[in-house]
C-alpha cells in the first residue's frame, strides 16, 4: 500500500504536467505560443502540440474567411456630384497571424475597423472619379477590383488578405430618388409623345401613299379595261359587219323581228302608227317589199 501511493502521486503529477504541456490546434485556427509575452512559435497546421508548462501560454486565431457586412449603407459622391447610397460587403482572412498580432494585438474588432476605413476610402476615391452609370453597370467590376487591390495592399500590413469586395446595392437617397424618378418619368413621357407623333405622321404618310397607289392602279385598270372594251367592240362590229354584209336582206328581217319582239313584250304596250308605216312592212309582206300605192 505504501508503494502504491507514490505511484499514484507520480501518475497524477504526470497527467497534470501533460495537461499543462499538451494542447491541440484545430484545422480552422492558427496558434501563437508566448513566453514572457513574446511570440516564440507560430503554429499554422492542425494537430497536438507541446508547450512548457507555466512558462508558455497559447492564443488561438481564426483562419477562416470572414465577412464585413455593414448594417447601413455608406453615402458617397459621384463625379457628377450626385449622392449615392452604397451597400457593400468584404471577404477577408488572416494570412500572417504573427503580423496580425503585432499590428492590432490580435483584436478582430480593431482589424475590422481598419479594413472598413480602408475600403470606404477606396470606394470614395473611385466613386468620385466615376459616373452613376459607371458604378451601377458600366465599370462596376473594374471599380471593385481596383478597390480590392488597394485595400489588400494596406491589409497586408496587418497580416490580412482581402479576398473580395462587392456591391450589393447602389441607390439614391429617398429625396433624390423621388426627383430622379419624376425626371425619368417626364423624360420617358416626352419620348413616348414624340414616338406617338412620329408614328402618327408615318401612318398618315403610308395611308396617303397607299391611296395614291390605289388611285393609280384603278386609273390604269380602267384605262386598260376601256382599251380592251374598245377593241372588243371594234372586233364585234367587224364580225357583225362581215356577217350582215353577206345577206343584207336577212339582216333587215332579223332586225325587224327583234324590234317587233321588244315593242310588243308587254300587253299594255301601244303603238300609234299608220298601217302603211315602214315598221310593219314584214307584217304586210313576208318578203318585206313595199305594198302598191292606192289607186294604182
């Protein structure tokens, strides 16, 4: 029993010393080992590490990508002296943990404050050289890349890397937005009225052109119809003349029969003529010759 107690005491001391000497570095962390306030080791890889108990202590720092996302947008001026509200976010991470500790004491809040100031200064400088159209659509990506590079160069001084700077929204303040929207509506209304006027004028021109073409086509068609009709009448007259010229007497008889038919088409038709009138010559004589005069 007397031998077991020293063994247990030794084992307890060994466990205590091991607990004070061994520590674990997570894969999501950096670790700095301090001795008398000075950095003696920088640990960037995960695993179990050793330190001198009571003389050394360890601090951990996050190595993951972090986001700076302000709650309220910032107000900047463009080249046209227009105020715009800019809502942006920044992606950053610690890449040199020892420098990070020496520069800002490993304080993330202090680091974020410095990064925000650097980003805002870069955005203010770039927006001051660009128009609203440039920062909204035309050169947005180029502006963000310039701001990122400048901010990254300054962030390296505190052991931080700026991975990305992005704009979530660029808008006018409420009062300016209302006036801008009113002006845009007025401009669009003016353009719409101009387009309507131009459309109405074009429609009138097209209708006038169509009417003119219609009149020309109708006149040309009427002319051709009259020409064809005249040619048809001339051919008909020639045919009739040739046919009737072969037997003039039969032609006279046929014309008289046709006249009789048209004259007595209705029972109410009345003709007041002398019986000896030439009109009735085929009634008096089928041959159509004239009747002898009275007294002869």
